[in-house]
C-alpha cells in the first residue's frame, strides 16, 4: 500500500486504526478525512499521532473525486454510529451512512483506488433466533442504522471489480477503551456505571444475545483486510468471536465481578430487547487462520478501568461521552445545523 485514506479517523474506532497503520507506514502514507464532531473527547495524549496524520476537515457528504486521487486504499469508518442517533437523525443517517458511502465508493473507483474496506455491522441480523448467523443467512435489520448498512452492502456489491475490490466487515458491537472514548455502548456503559454508581442497571430483561468486539481488534481486522488477497471482488465477513458473545444479563454480572459491592439490577418484567443475535465467525477465523490474537476480556475491562481513572464519570450519561449529547450540544450552540452540517471548522 502506498497511500491510505481513513474516513472518520477522529472517531471512536479511528484512532486505533491510525495507531495500527502507523506501526507499519509513515505519516506520509496515512491520511484522514473527518468532520470533527467529536474532537472534544479525544485524549490529549493522542494528539501527537493525530497531528502526524494529515486530516482533511470535511463532511463525507461533500466528498469529491479530487479528495481521492492518489490513494490505493480507502478505509470507510465515517457514519452516524448507533441506533439512538439513527432514530434522532433518520434523514441524516440515510444520507451519511448509505448515500455517501455509495458516492464515496463510486468516486474512489473513478480515482483509481484499488481497495475499499467498509465498516458494516452485525446489527443487520436484528432479531435472529436459532443458530448463529452466517454471512449468507437472512438478515432482519430493526433500526435505521442497521438498514443503512444493509443498503450500503447491497450497492457496494455491484460496484466491486477486479480493479476495485471491496470488503464489508460486519463488526460485532464495539467496546473497550479508545483515545476517543464513548460510553453509549453496552460494555462501556456497564463499566462506567459500576465505577460511578456502584450499580449496573439493565433496562431490558437481559435475555438478548450480543457479540462484542474490542476496538483494538477492529483495527487489527481492518489492517488484515487491507493486505488480504481476495479471491472474490466483493467479500462480506462477520468479524468478532464466540468468546466475546454473551446474553446481556450475563455480561452485566460478569462486569460486576471486577468491583467490590456493585449491584446488578435487571428489569425482569420488561419486554426483551428485540435486537438479539448470535453470529457465526467461522469464515473470518478460517481466512485469518486465527492469527489476529484478539484481546482477552479480563485485560480489556482492567485496561478500561485503569485508563479512565482520570475521568470524572459521575453523571456520564449527560456528558460528551454520549454521542447524541454532543450532536445536540453542537446544534444548540449553532456549530452544526439540524441536518448535522458544520457551520465552520476550526
């Protein structure tokens, strides 16, 4: 690879991807494109790496072919990135996650990019009963976010060619410490709740199944995907592990075990969350030959606790560590429009 572009490089996953790339490439080969929504939560210790990577401040909706000239690989992370935000910003989720993904891919193809890696999601399986879902199984997206990933995958498959290969990585639910931390993810929420409140509250009955993946492992998988020699022009892969798959109630109790006297409250009378799925990761394991050395759960939780010691997590649900809070505050302060467009960059 000569030049790599990472969209959304200043988000939750992006900094880990940048770190992984800089282990093998110099900063004249790694570039970013980000609209800078979430820079206020970026750990200052990470700014040396961010500053070493040339990042274009730009909304992915405004991408053009000149932004892509000279790149060999595009890693596409930029998105409205969870179900609550997708519900709040339906139109924008469609524009950013779906329409702009296709526009980006079409322009990348025209510009001569040879590899396109798309961050998709296992959430597309939605409400899935029975055996763990393979890539070829029926999908059942229940949210605007999941639907945007499905529509993107469907159109990307038609763009792939021998000179423009595409890999869609259906990631399990992201979790773990990142230099740009977010706490609106199930494992991160449970750990933050245990630290701040000495209590973990599960609003549903806790029965849904959910596969998780550490952000470091997402970065490892993306790096592997860059270098994998594809036998097919378009590949879809479930990315995660059986070892990181739990029912939500079991995950809550597992996290509580890392603390002294932390209660777990489960609303047993609540309806189960319909978003419940087990995922089959055998295709990914076969292709990677099990050599990516995924993070251990205990170490991941301990790292999260250690690296958030300097952060005040009290009332964290009202903080900038919750992504939709950030967007609402930016709109309130007229820094972005209600359509999530930047008024100005700094």
